[in-house]
């Protein structure tokens, strides 16, 4: 049955807040890689190594959303998702008109390419990156999860697993970039923008999650998606620890 304009139950809201507290304490959000990136001296080669691997995640995020959206039974799901899609593709999405019109040059992928260019990465290098095993695991696992799993698992992965957790993780990345580069605010706009936008995006996904978190099964599936996503994020940071700092590789978990 289609659902629309359903007020979330107090139980669902409590679940969301408890899940968010669990996420804030998990290894992916407090990973040693983030602490090291924020506080240690970094060469431009180390930052490029990070940037080229992370770019592979940036390119595919909207595919996860596209996989999940058709499976959601709520009639207004596409309307809610549009706010996030608009931001991802460079539209103003209801923001003040002075921000500008929708343009590919403000898409998140393009903003990330601006960041790479500012690091001296040539355009031909963007598509010739040898992915770390951990990067491949992250992307392959999220594609399978959002494509093949229950929509509530997918909502947990893209909502709490991504949009809620990213502002905290990106604070460390921004600190490291400011400490070790002379990049302007515009050149690192991809990261600073997400600290603001993803708070809003998390609330968009929470509006849907709250409607489907009123049963034990619904809560279990949503939490499973979030925790699996963050497990793979931990593995991704493990891989970057090795690539950027020469750390010992960590085996990717199954599932």
C-alpha cells in the first residue's frame, strides 16, 4: 500500500536517534585514518593518493539512490529524493535563487574534479586509477546492497550510513587539507559543502525511514543497511591507511 504524509511514531523517532548515536561511536566515523589525516604532515602525493581513490566513491553515489528509489512504496519518495538529487547534480533545490541555476559545473562530481585539478592531477589520470581492493569492495558491495536488498536496507545505507555520518568524517578531511595545502575554500568546496548539505540530506532520508521503523523487522533492516555500509567504509579507510601512510592492509569482510 502506498504511504504519504504519515506522522512518524515516537518509537520510530527514538530508533533513529539511537541509531545515530551508535553511528557516531562506530569505527568508520572515528577511524584512525581520519585522525592521522587531520593531524599529521602530508605530502601532496599522499593527498593525491587519497583524492583519486575517494573520487571513485563520489562518482557512484547517485547510482545507489537510483537503485533504491523504485523499490520504495511511498508515493512521495521521488519528491523527497529530488532534493538530494538536485544537490548532487548541481541544482539549487529550493535554495535562494542567488545561488544560481542548475549546472553541471556545480555537480558534486565536477566539484571533486576541481579539487583534483587544484592538486595537480591531470584530467587523463581521473579514469586511469588502479582501484585499491578495499575501494572495489566498497563500491561493489554498495551496488549489490542497494540493487538486491529490501528497500529498507538501502535506506539505511544511503541515509544514516552515508548522509548522516559524512559531515563528521569530512571535518577531519577538511582539517588535513587546510593544514597541508594552500587550497582555497572554492577548491575544497566539495568537502565543505557536504558538511552542510548532508545534514539536510540525512533529514530527508529520515522522513522516509521513520515511516518504516515502526516494526521490529523494519528497524532491523534499516540498521542492517547502515551498519553494513559503515563496515565497508571502515575497510575503505583501512585501504587508504595503507595507500597513504604505508599501514598494514586489512582483509575486507564478507557480506
